[in-house]
C-alpha cells in the first residue's frame, strides 16, 4: 500500500516537470515596434508563439511593449518563437463607422505560418521594424 502512494507521488512530480512552462523561468522581453520608413506603432499587440508557450504584450503609444505569459511583465519561457503583430490603424469607430479600416503593417505579420520573424529567448530587447502593407494601406 505504501509503494502505491510513492508511485502516485512520483507520477505527479514527473507530470509537473514536463508540463509546458513548468519549471522554466520567464525571461524579461521588451522592445520597440516600428514600421519601415515610418514611425513607431502606437497600438496593437506583439505575440511570441511556440508549440509549448505563448507570451504577449500590448504596444503602447511610444511603440514599446513588454511581454507577459502568466503574470504582468513576467516575460517568456526559454525557447524559439514565431513573432506576430496585431495592429491596425482603425478608421471610423463609434463616431465614424463608415470610415474604412486602414492597415499599417503587412498582413504577413499577423499569422505564425506567414511571419518571417523568429526569435530565440532567453530575454533581452527585441526591436522590430515591419514592412508597411503591400499594395497600399487600405485593408
């Protein structure tokens, strides 16, 4: 009977050790996002995506972001990530709903299968300069 408890305890410990993100220390990741030939992005979101982990951060008015994965500003677990950006300059809105939405970055950056950007964490500063929309700014 005692060996069963030991086996169950050992199984639980082993499972906790292999869960994604468990046991891995988050590394601080921050930086700035700008458009080539232009200024910083003033809104949106940066996401680092891997098979095991995801971390994201809002882009502020100054173009800066800080990644979080499970808590505010806790960074990203070590690994290789595809980097996507979710950002548009929204026209219209509540006051002008008929005004079109204007894209400010190329659409290749919004999908992990098409983004050309890949980084390896641990930590540091990752600054990005993104292509503007291909074929014009209207989306």
